C-alpha cells in the first residue's frame, strides 16, 4: 500500500523522547526564563548532544513548514553530533521516503530499531517500506514485530489498522491461515465497544460496517482456498451481529455451492440475492459463470436483459449487458444500449465501450462521425442551440475515451485521414483534436498534416464561424510549432513562423519571433536569429517584455556576441527594481557567464539570487549542477539539487499528471555519479530520459554514458554517447561545444576500458 507524503510526515511527528524532553523544559514563559547554567562544566559528548537536540528541534519546525530538504539537512547534522539518538533516525526515515531516498529510509529504520527494538511505530513504517519494495515476507515479519511490541497494547486503532494490512498482505501471498488470523484480530477489536469507545470519537455504526466487510474478506479467502465449511462457520458467526452480512447470505452461499460443484443450488441461492437488485455487476457476473457451468450460457443475455429492465438505474449492469451483446455478435443491440446511456448521461466509460464495439466491427469511422457531429452541434449558434450543452458533454466524454486509450486513438487517425481524402467535411475542432491525439501517439507526421489542414481552414470563408475564433488561430499555430520542434523540423519552423507573421492578426507575433529565433539558432544562422529576437523584443508589450528580452540575451550569447549580451543584462538590471525581473536577468547573466566559461562569475549571480530567495528552484539546481560538474562541494551540491526537486514538486501540487523535472533529475544523477553512487545515479538518469518524451538533451545521454562506462558496461556507454553525438550534431549551434569535443574523445578512447571518463 502506498502512503502519502503528508502521512509519512505525520508518522514522523509522533511523540518521541527528544520531543518530550524539549517540551518539558518549556514550563516557564520565555520572557521570564533564566539563562541555562549547568551545575558543572559539560563534557564534549554532553555539548554535542545538546547541539543535536537544538538541531532536532529546528528540524521539526522545518518539517511542519513542509521544508523537507532543510529538515533532512538539520537532522543529518544532528545525527553526526549524537549518533546514538534513535529519535533522529526515526524522524529521518519517513522524510527520506517522501523524498524518494528509499535506501536511506530503510537504513534509518533499521538503525532506529537497533537502538530501540520496542519502537512499534518504526516497525510499522519499516514494514510499509518493505512492502513498497516488493518484499512481502520481510514486511510481514516487521508488522508481526510491531504488533508484538508492548506499547502497541495502548493503541487499539493502530493495532486494528496494522492487523488489517497484515491480513491483506498474507492474502496477497496466499497464506490463508495467517490472513484469517490477522483479520480475526481486526474483528475482535472492532466488535469490542471498550477498545474503540464512542466517547473518543469512534462511530459505532461505521465500526460495525467495517467489521462486516472484514468478515466478507475472510469468507472470500476461505472460498478461494476451498475451505467451504470454515466459510459457512464464519458466516454463521458473523451474521448474528452484522445485518449487512446476513443480507449477503444468498450471494455467499451461491459462491460456496458453485465451488462445491452444485451450480443448480448455486443458481437458486443467487436468484434470491438478485431479487434485491444489488448494485454493481459482481453478482451478475457470478450469474453468467453459473449458467456456463449449467451449459446454459445462451440464456445469460436474456436473464441479464430481464434484470437490466428491472433496474434501469444500474448503469454498470446496462454496460455489462452491452458487453455481452457485443461478445455474442449482437452489435446493433449493444450499440443501442450504449447510445441510450450516452443520451441520458454521457461518460468516458460508455464511449470507450461503444468505440471498442465499432473497432471490433471495423467501423471506427462511425466513432469519428459521432465525434464530429457532437463538435458541430456544440459550436452551433442561432435558434437551434438547445442541444449544444448536451453535445458539448458528449464531445468531452468521447475525447476522454480516445485520450485515455492510446491504441484506440491511434486506430481512429487513419479514419480521419480517409475522410479528408474523400473530401468529407470535418470541423476545425475535430481536426485539431485529431492533431492532438496524433501528437500524443507520437504520430508526428499525421499531427503535422492535421494541423496544416486546420490552418488552411482558418482562412476559408465557408468556415467563417470557426475562422473568426482568435483563440483557435493561436492554438493551431502553437500546436503545429510544437509538433515541428518534436520532429526536429527546424526549417519548417522557420517557414511556419514566416507564414504566421504575414497572415495572422489575432495571434501575438512575439510568439513567432521567439520560435523563429530559436529555430535559426539551431540551424546555425546566428545573425538572423539575433535579428528575429531583437524584433520580438521591440514589439513586446509590458507584460511580455521580460520574456522577450531574456530571449534576446540568450540569442546574443549563442551567437557569441558576449559583450553585447552582458551589456543587455546589466542594462536590464539597472532599469528594474522588480524582484521577478531582477531574478530573471541574474539567471540569464549567470548563463551568459557559463557560456563564456567564466564559472566564478556565473556562480556569483546564482548565489545572489539565493541570498534574496533561498527557495529559488532553478538557482538551487544550477548552482548544485555547476559544483557537481567541477567535482567540488559535492555534498552541498546534492543538497541544493534535492531542494530544487522538492521545491519543484511543491509548485506542481494539484497539477494534472504532474511529474518530476527531468532537468533537475539529470543534475541529481550527475552529482550522485560524482559522489561514486553509481546505482542511484543510473536509476535517476534513466528516469530523466524516460520523462523527456522525445525532447532529449545530449548532456543527459552523455552523463548516462559516463555512468554505464564506470559500471563496466561499455556497449551501453557507446550507445549513449553516440546518441548524445547525434543530438549535438542535429542542433548546429552545439557542434562547437566543448562537451561535444569531449564526447568524440571518449568514444575514441572506449577501446581502453580502464580509462575512466
């Protein structure tokens, strides 16, 4: 079972001896407290322990503030001063886990338990970590140790939860006897009104329902393990005090009868249960299984239809019936159900089933027709607009079904192309979404074609309603340019930007100048790139001026107009007092100095940023990477980069499909490599490459090759370095880079495996 970061931290903040000791000393108001004067001179060890306690207290404050990287650093300093203090290790474990430092978390747990074998809280956390590491037997042993601790007796709620988790883990490893025993302990606690009294906030009805659910788990385990008599005994034992369990009598009896080879009696029991119109489909799927055992499989659809007609609001049952129609070759009846459900309340699941039916029958073009029709009706204006909201809801559900099924999305793209070839009408929004789906499927050529057709329609007077939408124009151009960048079609980027500058009125031309300058830089046309970037800077309004000026500075530096780039940075810093502007121009000034190989001045700018804002993620990462690249201050460099990752994570909380920053992961992998932690570096860099989604950075492949080489995997190293060389050569602006020259040298020396890069 995974555990959230906040829960890890909550566990970390459980009472510990250090905390109690610190709080016990706070009995006098601070303004009246006398200065601490020891009765005798303190030894060096006592002074170290006192410093450790102060660091520990400050770390707890940082934890409450969610500043985990800072908390780790303080706790690690405390650990060096008092290596025998178990609360320090105990506090480090969950934070390490939250920061994905799994091995450090495990080591901290083990050290805590060496110092304090009776710490049931740490045994519980340790077991959860082992389970997450796919070590179920070790996790079981840890949880058994936790439950055996003397202090656990005073925490019945934790005993119940841990016993439940242990039972589930035993069930997962098919140890039914131990699973039933663990679940039995859960029921014993839940059924005892004194163990979890209502006066302490426990809801008796909810506890009874949880107990009934636990009985059901035990009964299912018995049935799966063919312990039918024990299942019946548990049922008889539980139904006396749990009405919910009694209501499921016929269902469980049906499963027992079927398992014992009596499908006729199982059917009788199940029919009694189905008369109550149970929710979901589990019981109806059991009905299908029983009928197959009775060689009455052909009757299942008719019976399902009867039950579905009686329970029209059970959408899951309606979908099950549609799937059965589909698998039996009765597609029209299945499609009728899907369509009726979609008309009432369109959902992704409904359209996934309907589109899957069309795909099976080789009729995915019908899915595209439905989507195109919904798009058209959702954008209608005038008198006939009553159906527009419903059509928009259908379009959203269809798009979700296509978006979340990569193979389905990929299969519908040829149907769209065929309709275009046949001259059939597809709305601009439909074409746009086909382009987006093609992009997600890495069908970049198709995505480009769809986007270009969209552009052609924007100026078509016959499509005035869509072509007059300014947002549509901008969105299509942005999407096309992104696809061209992914496909490394830099000449085409130049062509599209020129077209956009000539033809568009609603789209901000600054976007075209920025993309144009980037493409020209990659193509090695530095002077043209500078001209484009300068033009963008000149037309930028107040809202976009900083961004346009930064792009101009970047372009000047890439064209090796270093003095002009420095002058532009210095002028920008003099002109502004806005902290965001100052930070942006200092970052760029640092980058210019890096390009000039003036590393001390580059780092000076980063340190000025961090002096103003210690929580600037980019500055933390860049300074850490700079130190790692030079092989200096490596411990501090790792701290800075991990802090950047943590800050980046906090900024993305709540974002859809948020993932770690691959650039920061590359920095972390590089500093770990420099520190000799090769296995960790390898895992981190491989993760960074996976997250780049085709936007690979040659530096990451270079680092990956260094790790493979040091781990004595020369063929992998060669492949990684060659990939890096290809990427450097693709972008002409990088061919003269020192890293590129070093790469060529490393490939040349690969025949001498003892020479480390």
